[in-house]
């Protein structure tokens, strides 16, 4: 089984994807990690985020091991990392370099220990439209900008990341604009995606709705 979950930042995609992966014994591929890894590497090298060719070079040389190493950096999921990921993910050359790796995973999904999985749940922004357009179930998870910004701000506070709600909201609105207006694979629901607004739902309520869809 292949499930894709797309949507804007802090809508609840990751929590839902992890829940589905555990319940149905599926591998979990957070496709945003590949772009975060490229973006963060650009930041760490003090490279210009507007340099598409440099970003492409980093993308072509990115390995799973390197991606996991970068994922432990304090800025991997901070607003710094989020902004960098959003910028580099808009570059066609970067997306092309990373797309094949994401698509190939569906052919042979595995868990972190290398054992075979019964399928994969993708978490991203174009997994239902570009990465796996023939997925068994496509979901588009969203929520209001204010709710998403509050969720992300609370995450940062818990992690000890110093920022403000207004800054998080401003960055999120800018990122939403970039993601929805980019020329290549803009953020939008797949034609046959089920749209879930989580603004007024908790994680368990969202999961129950999706369990019903899958089991039908």
C-alpha cells in the first residue's frame, strides 16, 4: 500500500504519517528531509540560497547517511532550516536530482533496519501529484495559518528555540506563498486527494478519520 500525505507546514502531516506507518506496518518517508538537508548544507557552507547550481551540486551528492547526520543539527527543523528548505525546493534542478531517490523508494520500501515494509507512507508537498501519482490513497492535510503558526511556535518553545509567534507566522506565510507559487510542482491537492482540515481536530481525531478511509 502506498499513501501520500501532502499539505503546508505544521498541518499535522508528520504526526499522521507516523501513526499510519506504525498501524499498517509501512515505511515512513518524510520527503521534506531531503530538501531540509540541502538547504541546511547551503546555510552551513555560507552559500547563497539563490544559487541554484550550488544547491543542485549538494542535492546530487546527498546520501541517506548525510541526510540523517544533518537531521540532528539544531537548525534542521528550526525556522532557519524551514526557510532554506522552501527556497531550494523551488529549484527545478534540485527537485530533479532528488525525485528519483524518492520514487525508487516506493518500489522497495524498507524500514530503518533494512527489513522489508508492506508499503510506504509519504509525507511532503508534492508526493500525491509528482512522487507517487498512482498512490492507493492521497491525502491533503491543512489548517489555518494561525493554527499552524501556533503549533510550530509551541514546538520551538519546547525545544528551547528562541523566536516569536509573529516571526513564525510571518515566515510561514512567506513559505506558503513560495510553495504555492513555484513553477515546478506547486503545493496543491492532487485531483483525487481527500482534503482534511485539522484546524479544529486533534491528532487522534484526524487519525480515526483516515483509518476509516483506509479500511473502506
